[in-house]
C-alpha cells in the first residue's frame, strides 16, 4: 500500500525587510523622547557650583524648596563682582551681549527696571517678553541679585534670577536660574530647551566681562 506524501511544513512567517528600518526609527524616536522627558523632569536636590574658573559652566535641573523645578547654570569668573554685575545689569545692551535677545527696551522705574524684549531662536522663532527686574545690592559683601517673576504674552510663567557673589580671593560666582512655562508646550520640553541654552547665556555674560576687562 502506497504511503501518502508527507504534509508540507508550514512556511515560517518572516518580517518583511521593508518594515525593519521604520521600526528602528520608531524605536530611536521613542527612546529619544524618553531620555528628553527624564532630562526635563528628573531634578537634583542640591545645587552644584564650580570651584574655579577652570571648571567651566555647570548646568542642572534643580528642585526648589517650594516644590518647583528650575534650570540653573553657574560659573566662576576671575573678576570682581562689581564688574560682573555691571554686565548683568547693562539692560540697554542685552541684545549685544546675549545671542538669544534680538530686541530690548529698558527703563528705570520706582519698583525696578522695566524690560521689554524679544527672545529669538532660529528653531522656535520669536518670543516677546516683558518683565520688571528687582535689584538687591550689598556692595560691602560683594553680593548682588536681580530677580523677576512676571508672566507676559504666551509665557505663562517667567521666573528668573541672576546671583552675583564674591568668593574668597576676589573671584566671583555667577548663577543664573530660570523657570518658564509656555502652554500648550509640555514643561519638560521647555526645560530641555532651556538646558540646551542656559550655559550659552551665562557664557555670553562671561565673555562680555572678559572683553571689557581683559587684564583682570
């Protein structure tokens, strides 16, 4: 009696090659979003400062005592605090000092310095802002602060501070902190944007101080 032919084995289903590259791209994008989310959400509990000017600019996302999160950058400059403070508060020339400021108007008022400007990004366009900056000055201690907390236009939260403080030996610790919310953009995405730029903002101030006082 003839034996029936063996049944053919079912063909194994294979993932078509044309799907491999799209799936890899989706995985890369998803991984990048996860990293960006963590970077814009995971905050340090303690502020980190450089010890000397050789340490460069230190940036971080910092948890505030009030429960918020601020982007922070710190640098040590080998110049006295008065020279650094003069650049920080040179509001009429902010468009010449800071690469991201394309327009600035300033006026002295009873409650501080009123600034109206435009922050420019080649990727994100123009962002108008308007704030009143309040000064706290202690020349004897070599400590100066410029802070603001005032939403304007599309910026729902605009809270920031420049802190200039004398260090032993006559150098200066310069700290810049910033909290910004711009609905409907997610806050973690805005923090990533600021983390990419805040070091350059502080670096612009450092460069302006060195340019004005090259021998210091």
